């Protein structure tokens, strides 16, 4: 890495500075210390910003930033503690009174800590001469050589015939004028573009062919000169204006194939110039091919260039057969195309398996193995054992596998680097729950300064996916929302290297993730040793990744850790654990923001001591089947955004006090109690939760909904997702008279025992509804009359396990829901035109060209309306 300050210190410091500015303006106490700290941090921030462009005094700055990072974490803990305490005081609306002895001690201790932190910041400035160091030059570690591609096709390639044919077909039979090729580094995007560029049909068709390597550090003028070089135009002595004019003229006059290889970002006017001239010369049937590691960049180029006929291709990793064939080509030449059963080939198979289908890794390891002498199983096995060293080694000045992937990391904004480093704690090939990642990022403060941090965290993940650094494993069919993801082994190796550099988490010499006294983040596996945490006073996140036991007792080193922000103990087994000791430890984490106890099977109750966790933002108890009660009344959590008690079958009601959680945005498993139970929270109590966006309600036979309960949801103006689990109730009035907000986007109705849908499920009551799901309702016969009131705006619908539901699928698709583009139906045998008589799943998706036609019609109608 060639940035001496790393990426984490700047991000952590920026987050701290934002908190301190707020405290300096609004703090009830310590105003003087916060103002002083703000000054110190702003000076430090100026220095760090300067270092990004002027990497002077490399080693000095690197040492200083290490000290600065440690101090910043300490300061962050103290400042966050102050914020939590003040948020709590505001939440309980305490009246003025003389401070207690405990409060006096707290103020004295906190004031002392803040003063000491300010002194330490000043010492770092003085000791390392940070503010004087900018401008003094020093050596820095070598950066990977700048990548420069050519249109020449490599000799040793395997496959790609289908992909080449697919792209040329788009160009010739589909008249596609813009083609994007998006994928992670080393996947073969450039090789595909080279094959297409040199395809005989393309050579015959295009009068001019241009290949330009844009790269990370391109110069717009240099790019323009490269284009003119390919066109054979003399430009020496000409200014930039002439270059632009000449390029435009040539594009207008010729049908041209342009390949823009390795595009990282859009800056400067070069893309506007090319795309404008290209669109104006549309009659020439030219084509632009772009390769990029960032799918979003390609999509932005399509949008800004106004291309209506564009396609994006995403190359896949090589399969086993293709991987072995490519390896054999590099090692044995064209005489051998697959492995046989020899001992040497058995080792070869192991080596190829480690490459996980990444062409660049196979090429590099193949080149290394071709030079191994003697060519014996023993010698190959030695290289196989040192596979990690091979992929990070530069050969003949070329970039290594890791260097190639490192470019993608270096290009990330700092806040995304933090998020990407989180993947380092998970084992190879581990499938990661997206909810866990999002909640970790929110809980630790990687997502700041937004009213909807959960959605912001999801946007962070999408950006990492678009940059081809994270792979999608499972997603929702309707809108593509991602549920599970993973990371390619080679990308993970690169991430681990950066996580070590940034001291984000710890690894031993063999690359195994371990716990140490300096660990900041820890993913717990079966062989994790907690004893090595002895003396740790900085651990911020602990997550069970591949185990369900921690052998907790009050004597282990983990019990001494009190600094956690994130604690995920989902699926933990409580056998052999003192639950009282465990809770005592959990509630000692004063800064804990995210607590996950999902599917902890034997968890029976939540102790009142949980109210000590004043900083809690996310509390997940989903799937705790034996959980029978919550503290009564509900504790005041001034920062709580997510409360999940869904699928807790023994929990019959939620206690009073829920209405005090004014920051709550997501509530899962709200139980409507039976009868008139005084201690229970009722539906009407939710009216005060004005920030609520997602609500899952459980209704059971005997649940009492009356009076204010019926209209409570109507006042929730931010509610966008409502899920009702009716559990077979047959009380028609109970559901029919419910009032829901018109702002709903997604509605889920499950297991209700009515013969018709409630009258409020209608286009007039729910004009913004995008997705409707009705499932597991065996008595439902038909949709209500109100369902037919007008045309729905619904885009997706799910109908499952509704055996008596009558009606026509075709009417739903074409008449009732003209915007519908996704429909799934399962075991709805009474529907007319239902294609299955069994419980098979029928999925219909509107063809892409029809969706595009609909959009064009909508745009035309809108433009016509604007004219009038």
C-alpha cells in the first residue's frame, strides 16, 4: 500500500470529528474540552488530507498514524459514552435536580479523560512534527506498475468462444451500439474485448477500430492523443481544442468500433465528447465496448451517453474443466489439454482448485509451475504449500494477482474500505447474511449522519457488489434485493493483507484469523482461543461465524473485555454456560450498539439489567422459541432503531413502554395480546413511533383490536413495509376494520382465515403499493369488490398456498395490474389458467423489451401532460 496513513485512521478520525462538533455545540457538560478537541482534530484532519496528495516522510507519518489511530479509538469511546448519556437524559425528560454523587464522579472522570486525550493529541503533533512534515520528501514503497493494455490477443487463452459469439451477435444481429463488460480484476474482461476487437467480422465491418486503455490514472489529453494515434492522425503541436474537434469529426465520418478498456471513473469531458459524436453518427452503425471493474460506471456511461440499445455482459469464473485446460496450456503447452491420473496431475488439480476459477491466478501459477525443475510431485507440492507466496509475488515486473486486485481496493472511498475489511473475519467460501453485515456496519458507526442507516448500509454493500469485490449468493426475485453474499478467495487474500496493514483484525503467520490482546474485530470459529485476548481493552466487534459455543465463564479472558460495540451470538448454545454470568458480561458493555441473540434456543427471559445498554441501536431476539418474557415495563433505549422478536412462539405479548422508543424504525414480531391485558402494549401505543418504517404484526385467535387500535397504523406516515401474520383467525371484523397508511410500498398478509381479502386492500387505499404477498390462507376464495376498484400500481405479486382462490391469472397480469412485471404462484389450483395441478411454483416475469416499451409510453405520456 502506498498511502502511509492507511484508510482507517482517516475514516475513524472523521467520524470522531463529526461527533465532537455536535457535542461542542450541544453538550450539557465538558463544552470546553470538546471545543479544544475539535481544534486538535481539525488540525490533524488537515494534515491527513494533505498527506493523501503529498506522501512525505513516509515512515514518520506511518508511525504517527498508528499512535493516532489508537488514541482516536479511545477518544471515540469516551465521546460516544457522553452522547449516549445525554441522549438518555433527553429521552427520560429529567427535570433539573442537584447531581448525585455517582453523577459527580462520572463528570470528574470523563472530564479528566477528555483533557488527557487532548494532551495526547498535542503530544503526537509535537513528537512527530506532523504539521511541519508536509512538503518534506522521502522514499515510499513501490506502487504496482501502471497497467497498459493493447488490442493484441494473448496466445494462451481457453474458451471464450461463446462469450465472443454472444457479443458479436449483439453487434451484428441486435444492432447494439454500446456493450459493457463488467467483472472483478483478473476475470478476463480485457481478453474478451481483445478477441471481439480482432474478430474477422468486426475487421470487415468497421472502417476504423480504436483501442484505448483508460486505466486508473489516465490523463484526458493523453487519452485523446491515443485515439488519434489509432486513427492515424498527426497532432503534434496542436492544442486540446483541436484534438477534441478532430476526434469528433472522425467519429462523425466513419463507422467505428471503439474499445475503452479498464475504465474506473468518469471525469473530464472525454466521455461526453465521444458519446455525443457517436450518437450523432448513428447511421454509421458503430459500436462502443467498455470494460470496467465497476458495473455502476458502465451503467452511468449508458445513462449519460443516452444509449437506448445497450447490453452489459458479466463474465463468469472458469469451471473445473476450463480451469484445468488453461493451466495445462501454460505448463505443458498445446500437447496436453487435461489432467490424467498421474501423481503429478493430482497435485496440479489441487493447485488449480486453489485458484477458484480466476483466469489471472491460473495464468500466473501456471507460468510459475512451468519453470519448476525437476517436474516431480514433490517439487510441485512444495509450490502448492507456498501458494500464498506465489500469488503475491511479482514476476518480471508484472503485477501479481494480489497487486491486480489491490487496485480495486485502493480506488475505494475510505468508508467502503472499512466495510470491505469486515469480510476478513469470515472463513474461506463462507456465505454471509447481509442483515448481519448491515447491522455490524451500523452498530460500529461505519454508517453515520443519515436518518436511515440500515438502507445506507445496504447501499454500501451494493457498491461493493457493483465494484465486483463481493459476490451475490441469494437475492429476492422481485427486485433483486440481496440476502446472502460471499467473497472470492483471491479477493479475500487481498482483503486479509489490507486488514493486517490497517490492524483491523489479527492473523498468524499462516494467514489464520486469531484473537490477540490487540484485536479490534474477531470472528469466532471452533478453534478460536479466547485466552489470547488476555489484556485486550480495544475489541469492538465479536461475531460467531462458524461455531455455536463459546464456553463462557467469568474467569476466561473474554469476560474481561468491556469495549464491544457489536456482539453477535446468534445460534449460541447455552448448554454448560451460566446464563447469569453471560448476561452480567453482556450488560457490562456500556457502548454496545448491536446485540444479536437470534435462534438462541434455550434463552427463556431477558433480565431487567439490559436497561444498562443505553447505547443499544439494534436488538435481535428473533427465533428464540422459549423466550417467554421481556422486561416490564420496556426499558428506555434512547437510540434503538431495530427491535426483532419475530418467531418467538412463547412470547405472548410485549410489555408497556414500547411507545417511549421514539427512534424505532423497524419492529418485528409485535404481538397483539388476548383480552384486555393491562401490562401489555397495544396497537394504539404504536402511534407515537413516528419513525417506524417496517412493522411485522402477529395476531392470534382472541387478540383484541378495538377503538384506537384500529386507526393506530394510519398515522404512521413513514411506514413502507407492513407484514401481518394472522395465524388462521376467522374474526372478519378484526381485519376488515383495520386502517393502514396509504404510503405502504410492500404488504404481506399470511395465514388469515377469511373467505375474501379485507376491503382496504384496494388500489384506492394503497395507491403506492409496489409488492403484494398473500400466502398460506386456505379459506380465501376471492378478492374483495374493492380489489377491482381501479388499476393497481403493483409491480410484483406473490400468491402461495391459496387452494380455494378463484379468478383469472390473465386478468391479474393485464387488466388489474398493468405495471406488473413479476408474479409467483404456488398451489393455487382454483385459479383459472394456473399451469400446475400440484404444488409446483409458477413464476412469470415480463419480458425486458415490454418493460422498456412501458417506460417509453409512460415518458411520452408524461411529456404530453407537461406540454398541457
